[in-house]
C-alpha cells in the first residue's frame, strides 16, 4: 500500500482572524463548522444569525465582538467577512486562506 504524507501541507495551528479597530477576533475554520454554516449563509435568515455566530466564534471571541457594540449592518459585515476568511475569499488587504496548488 502506498502512503502519501500530506501533513506539511495542512494548517493545524493557524485560524483566520478579523481585526476591528484594536480588537482581533479569531474565526473557527474547522471543516465541520464550514459545512454546517454554508447552507445557512447562502440564504441567511434572521433566525440563523445567532447559530451562525456560535459556529464561527468561540464564546470568548463573541464577548469581544459584542463589546464592540456594532450596529446591525456592521455586525452582518463581520459575519460575511468571517465566512470569506474561512472559505478563502478574503477581501483586499486580508490574508487569503490556503488554496490547492
């Protein structure tokens, strides 16, 4: 049997982060999380927002986010950019997620 070790191609340590003013918020980019939220994000309803956030952000990161007292439009911008960060479509000026080469 042939075994190909791809360990060095994987990123076990680093999670994407969003910076808002002086606050840095870590985003959960585990595959199980992404698979759970993508269908909800594509057709986001108000009822889904809390569930999406609980998947994207650990409780300590949610505390940081809530402490910013963002308005709803800005809050949605954070969610959308968190999703972009984990699926590799970060905005200009952001570090993009790993892609296959």
